[in-house]
C-alpha cells in the first residue's frame, strides 16, 4: 500500500470513529510525529552544532556521571 492509499484508508477509518477519546489520541500521535520531524530544522545552526559536538563527545567517552555533576553543583540546587 502506497502513501496515498494509506492516507485514504486512515481517513475512512477515522470517519467511522465517534469516540472523542480515540480521535484525540490519534490526533496527539500524529501531531507529535509531525513536530518531531520538524524539530531539528527549527533549531538555530549554533544549537545544532552544539548538539552535534555533544553527541561526538559522548561517542568518544567524554562524559560525566549524573551523580558527579550533581555533587559538583549541589550548592546551587
């Protein structure tokens, strides 16, 4: 089934549902998927670069345990 057929099938199924709870759940799932796909491109370039740098550091083992960070900064928490 291609995308057009899937969309048509979903439209038909949704048209048959009268339960607002189910419709709201479907809407939430679809809205989250749409927002997740657009999220990265909406970030400023400097933030994207910072995230990439952090991911690279984590991949190279340049991380600190949560407890270590919390202990270091506990006086400000």
